[in-house]
């Protein structure tokens, strides 16, 4: 079903292109693009995180295309200004990267620096500290290696047999959804149980995948780079008590400000979809002193204050798609219904 939905979405975007909507009916002030991994394509049929990956070559093509289409490339400070002022003649695009992954400095930064475009990194500070848990990577490795997987789900041990790629993908989606429904302490306990059973060193895996503070300092020295916060541990805020969620925001900001000796003005809600944060977290972002907070709810940014700066929509580019036509339709805004000023976050 998910595959069918993906193809229907691609067809809808292609039809929007061929009917000329992208050129004739562009709306909003601009768009914020979200990327997670930029790295050479990996081999192997089982790639559950493939939608969050693009190649350096595609990043280069996308930037070249956006320049041809006359988009202004902005950092998040300027995005905030454009979102509350009168519309300008040219629309903007902002490039943002979640997770502070190691491939950002190894593979993406050379492309971004060559094009001299601004971009924003959202850093969950536990990861450069070497104590963050990238549980999704541990889950991927276990399922990739094993044909039989067992783990404790609640108080009951569950066993799964997965021999083919489709079964492995289905199990990953099932367990990922289950883990994202748990409070942070329960996520840590569940992934520790799983990784211990199958001899996965999650701590080493997480450290290897993340930039360290030295890497981030190099990026922070570039005036085109904006450093934002993604809390401390990158938890699902909706699964936490309000006091704990606010502490994640304020501590992530404080640690980053201490590390980079500058004000951290911008936040990314971890995961950022409709189920991962609530309207109360939008209010908390303002209380914590953030000028903006981005989600992964798709949409475009309007001018004249019509988009909530602390519930900004972003377009998460699906790495399984390589069509610049689709990119043009998405950044034009014609693929999205207008976003209400209060944002689309549930109470």
C-alpha cells in the first residue's frame, strides 16, 4: 500500500508539471527543504532509510536547478524576516539538514561550499557528545543481518521470521512505528535489549554516524552556515511530560550556545511529523527563546505573518525520487493546500 501511495504521489506531481501549474500558479513566499543524509548510494536490496538519503550528485543538480529557477537561497534568520514582511518578487528556498550526520561534512559540505549557498544544520547535542542513541541504525543493522528477530515488546517476547526484502522492510516499519510510540526511557531499554541479543554496538554505531564537535566547529566557522538545535537526545516530544520536553529544548539550546559561543535561534522538532509534537510544544519553543521552529509537516512558507514561525512547514525530499520536475512542483507550492496561521499541529 505504501508503495502504491508513493507512485500515486509521483503521478500527481508529474501531472502538475505537465499541466504547467508549477510555472503559472506558484504560491507563498518560499520553501524550506529538509535533508537527512547526503552520501553515495549504498548497495543492498534492504534500504529502509533510503527515503532519507540523497547522493552528492543529486544535491549538486538540485542546487543548480534552483539557481536556474531564480530562487533566493536563504538562512533561517532571513527566512523569518521574509515570512513576516510583504511578499518579494523572487521566491526563496532554504536548505536544512537534520541530525548532524557525519556525511554532511564529508559529502554534502563540499557541494554546498562550491555553490556558496547558505544552509542550516539542526544539531541534537547528545550525538557530538558521543552519547546519543541512533536507535534506527541499530534496528536497521539487526534486520539486515538476521532472518529471525526476537525482542521484548512490552512484557511479551515477540518473534519474527523475515527472509525476503519485503518482509524485512515491513518489519522495520512495524518496529520503527512501535519504538516511536514509546517514552524515551522505554525506547532505550527496548533497543538495548535488541542490540545486546544480536551483538550490535549501538554506541559505536551512533558515534561513527555523527559529526563530533570538531567537525561542527569547522562548519560553524563558515558565515554561510546557521547552527540550530534539535534538542539534546532527539526524542519524540509528544511521548514526554511537558516539563521534560521543555528541558530537552532549553538544554539543547544551552549546550549548543556554550559550544559555539553564539545565540542559537532556531529549533527543529525531532522527527517533526504530526504525531511527534503538539501545539503546546510550539508555545514551548517560544518560551525557550527560539525565533523559529521547523516541522516535517509538508507545505510552503507564506509572507505577511500568515505562517507560524514556530511551526514552519518543510518539504522532506524523498531520496527515492530523482526528478527535478517533481522538485520544481514541490517548491512552487502548488502541491500543498494553504497552511493556516496557527500551524497544523494537534492539541
